[in-house]
C-alpha cells in the first residue's frame, strides 16, 4: 500500500537521465520508457527539448510513438517542461504573437502524450501571454505550472509580482510549482568536495559548509566572484551558489500554498549528513499537513548533481531518492 496521502503522485523527471540522453547510446524514448519498465516510477515528467528530436514543434508521429510506448509499459506523463525562447535565431526579441506561436505546438504535444500539465519558469510568460494561453490550456486540458527554485524567494519583487499575476488570473489552469532547492539548509557534500578539489580558499569553504543560510555567506560568495579568484575550471559550477541553491525557510511558502500545485523534490546527491537532503522534505510535509488545505499534486524527483558527478547510475540514484523522499515526507 502506498504510504503517501490521497492525491499525492510521486514521479521522476527525465532530467535525471540527461547524461544518458546526451550520450545517445539509446534513443531518448527508450530511456524514458525504461524508467517505468525498470520499476522506478509509473509517472514521468518529460523535458520536451531532450526527448523529442522535432522540438520545438514536436511531430505528431514522434509524440504518439512515445505515448504508445509508455502506455505499453504502464507509464503516464505528469507534465512536460516547455521551453520559451524569447529570441529568434537573429537575436531579435520575439513578438507576443511569435511567443504564443512558439509555445502552441508544445502544448499540443503535451496533450497528445497524455500529460496533465506543462511547466515554465516563474514570470517568464507574463500577464498578456498567460491570458492568451488560457484558451489553449482549456482546449488541451492542461495546467501550466510556473516554477520557483533556488534563490527565487517568494518575497523577492520579481517572484512576488509573478505570484500576484497568477492570483489575478483566478484560474486553476495556472498554478505554481515549487522546487525544494528553494529550501536548502546546507550545500551538497559532493558539491563542496568539488569546490575543495578546485582550490577554493579554506575560509570560504568553511563558511559554505557551516553557514550557508547566513546572508553574510551570500555576500562572501559574491565578493569572491568579483575578486576574480574563482578558478576557471569551476566558474560555471560556482554560479550555482548565486542561482540554483536557495536558503529560504519553509514558512516562506505558507502564503503561497493556495497557488501551489506541484513540487520538484530537487536533490544533488544522497549524502544526508545533518539531514541536508531529508530535512527540507520533512519540513514541507509538516507545512502541508498544517495548512488545513489538503494538497493534491505531483512530487517529482529531480536530480541536479549530474552536473558535477560522473559515473552515477541515474536509475539507481533516482530509485533511492524516491525511497528517501517517501520516508521524509511521511
């Protein structure tokens, strides 16, 4: 018997298998179907740009083939991660009509593959585009989730403005997806080890290890970046400290709960030292149960650690993470 409350659906994102998809030793569709066939989960979240070669206008035949293959192994699609390229190939900003036209084929594909939702970054669409997307969302029976993650704290002006826009639409067709990278009490052990191996100063490493949620640590991260001291080999990786790793407390979500329809259970590795992986999930479970509003939605395992971890089996790590998540959320 499933331990999760009624209305909770656990899923896995195909993003976890990004290295396998890039390696292209198997077709992307075969990798997606193996997630279900190998018993990791029955529900998957697709990244449109990585699973369909015909993206950004997915061909019906390619979409239908994936749908049929997934159905054959007992799988379903929770949502599809869309892409909204705001610039043309000549770097000209897309007009409103061009933005709508860019998304329309992806919505059609999400419907054909059997998805219940689609996803965009918080605030990217904007009020006018959301207004014009609503009829398409109705037509295709989809919910659009705008995602907040990392350092996009709900109280920050851009996120607050986007949340107010969603609320003003007064439509269940547009909801919020929260990535728990927003709630990190500490940094991933494997990430700190990678920074250490690259030669980051011991004093900064110590602060990152023990004082991640201290605002002064954020100031130190920015100051070191501006000093030019970040080794070139980890410059991109270092930017996670400014973008992808958040430090918000779970109570910051309390006022947003009525708008939340899904969660990304982001993890980077499974080293749960000081409960750095499980604590945000346990805190989230307490918040959901104390809200007085039963949560019904998808909780999706999403692994970001393949950015710096090589040779890790995505199937094994995702299966282990879902087990950990179920325990923490219970």
